[in-house]
């Protein structure tokens, strides 16, 4: 008698997660490509809006300045780019950036001239505006961003996680996409370059590539890239103390320190010589360029910028009380005094994390105290702040908001309020996304939270008041000054905090903090008064 067959057990169902479209996780290359595509789309949408000085004759704005430089570099010999001539009136948007910016303008001018010659015609193209020229000009910024800043951001994120700064493997897998999105979708950079109209993506991209080179232990490549950055925009000097201190600190700890320093020096000098070659045929030609890069006659600050000189000018009329020469000396001394502790720490104990803090501390020192600072210069300290986002998410989020708020009057003048609100909302979504690090950070005492909350509340109110209420006729820039002062106070707090955090990376001072903590604990004073370890 045949045995009855046992019913075949049904095959087990695959795990439910296997059916979900996000499991298994997407390969890093495809994920990075999607984030980059999203960042590009944000730039395209912002670029549809107006630009600086659109339709505002006779000098228009930064858009016209960039177009005019293309016109000059296309039609005039390099010897006339920085010199006042019948074809180059320096009073009308004279070129005031280093030679690499001029070469970039010439390259873009060649592309525009091939498609729309009227946009860059000598003399007759002043104030030229058309939908076609706007499209072509916007694409020059877009292509510069894609060719320089995007690859630099990808290289940095790869080098950052490979160097081990990020911590455990779980933190790396969770945080790299968030950090890449934070780097590529920087609201201030997107608004200034693709809304207002500038090419900060090139100089900042070169600096970011140099930082990635340091993290990858390619110091000579880093030196060359940072030299190119300084030759594109002189404001990249904001980072110079951090690069110099870190690379010097590394060199003197190696077997042949003099050789290491000489190699770096040769790379820097060689890069500068290559960029400046057309202007090195005579002392006069070189000095003509240099004189255009340092326009001291414009004053210690322009417009309303959230730095020391402008904020304190309410009480001390710096421009009236002091001539240019003593103001230059005071600003130089204050700037050196501000970045010196950060510089010394990196010479003593160079490290990758300390280098990022040093970049932030050096650039914020220049922003707060140097001569001739613009509101757009806040982009420089924002770069290292974004690179520290995984380490200091609360600091980054706070700094980004007030940096964006400091540019609020500029965005209103450029009629970019809709774009301002949109990118701010997008930033909040990215910052509080599930893969982010916004919950990580220092424990803030309740008293400090109250003060910071007051500044946040005031910023919300001022943004509404700025649009709805006319300032008193006697004080037409009252609201601008209040915005400036609130942002300045937050930037000072940030600078003090990040200098402290950088020095606590030093073993000697870290041990002192541990001793202080132990004494505080023994005394029974625990909690908010404890010295916090980074």
C-alpha cells in the first residue's frame, strides 16, 4: 500500500523588506548621482529668477560686472585688462579680481561670442540684457559649478570618510549622503551664484579640492589647488592661515622638515608664476594688477555687513574719525589677533579635524575684522562650517540660518525673496532628514538657549517688519542695521565656541579640561557648569 504523499510545504515568503524599493541600499555612485542631480535642479530653478541690477541703469549690478569683464578680456590685450584706457574705464566695473578670474572671463566670452556676439561687443554692449544672454550667462555659472565645485565636493566626502574623521562604520554609512547634500545644496552659495550672479563656486571649489587633497595626504596637490583659488578670488586668503599652519605643522614633524617646506613653497611659487606670467614682464604691470586687488579707497566696509567695523560704527564713526592708513593697521592687527590662536594650535598639533576648525576660525576672523568685507563674504566661513556638519550639526544649522539672514536685505533688493524662502525651506528639510545628524551636538545650558531663542525670534520678526513697515525717514537703514547687529552677535558667539573646540583637540589642553571637570564633580557642581569635552 503506497504511503500518502506529504503535502509540500510552501516556500517561505521573502522578507518584506526585500520588496521595498530602498532595500538593498542603492550603490554609492547612483546615490551620489541622484544627490548631484537634485542639487543641479535647485540651481536651475533659482536661476530662472532675476539677477543683481536687472534693468537698473546706469551701472546695473554684479551680472553686468561679469558680462563687462568678458567683453574686456575678449577684445583687449592682457596688458590693458587692469589699466585705465579709452576702452577700459575702470570707474565702470573695472576688473578687480586676480588673473585667473580674468582668464575665466575670457573663456566664457569666447563661448558667448560664438552664440551671441552682441552680448560681448566692445563698448556697445554696456548694459546688454536679453533673455538669450541671461540664459547663456546662467549656463556659464552652471557649467563652472558642475566642473569645479561638484567634483571637489564628491572628492572631499570620499576623503573625509576614508580618513576616519567620521567615526564608526555605521556613522559613515548613514552620514555620507547627508554630508554630500549639505555640501552641494548650500542655500547661500546657490542664491549668490545662481540668483544674485557670481562665480564663487570656482574659488570655493578649488579650496574644497585643496581640503580634500589634505585629507587624502596629497599636500602638494592641495598647495597647487589652494594657490589657484587665491588667484581666482583674493578673498580665498581668508583660509591662508589655516592652510599654512596645518601644512607647516605637518612638515616640521617629518624626517626632513626643510625639504618638505621647500617642496610646498616651490609648488606655490610655481603656480603663482604660471598664473601671473603675462603680467611679470615689468614691475609696473604687476603693480597695476595688485593695486586693483586692494581697493582701500572704498572704505573699511561697504553697505551693511555683519562684522565688527560696521556693527560698532553705530557708536564709533570709524570712517570719519580715522584715515585709511590707521584703519588698515587696526584691521590687520585685529584680524591677526583673532586667527592667531587657531593658527598656533595647528602648528603645534596638526590634525584633519583641527584643520577644519582652523579653516572656520581663520575665515570667520577675516570676515569679522578684515578690511573691505562684503555681505557675500560670509560664504567663506560657511564652507568649512558645512564640512563640520557631522561633527557640529547644531552649530552648522544655526550658522547657516544667520548667514542666510545676514543676506536678507540683499535678496530683497535683488527681488529674490521667493527663492530665499524656497531654499531656506529646502535646507530645513535636508537638515532634519532621517539620515541627518541634527540630534547630535553639545548640551546647551538653559540660559544660553533662552538667549539664542531670543535672537531667533527677533530674526523672524525683522524679516516681516522689513517687508511691511517703512523705517523712519531719519534712519532709513534702521532695519538693515538691526539685522546686521543680530547676525554679528551670533557670529562672535560662534567664533568663540569654535576656537575653544579647536584648542580642546590639543592633548595638553584636553587634559587640563579633564582635571577641571574632576574638580567640578568633586565640588558637587554638576550639569550646566561642567566644562564640556568635545
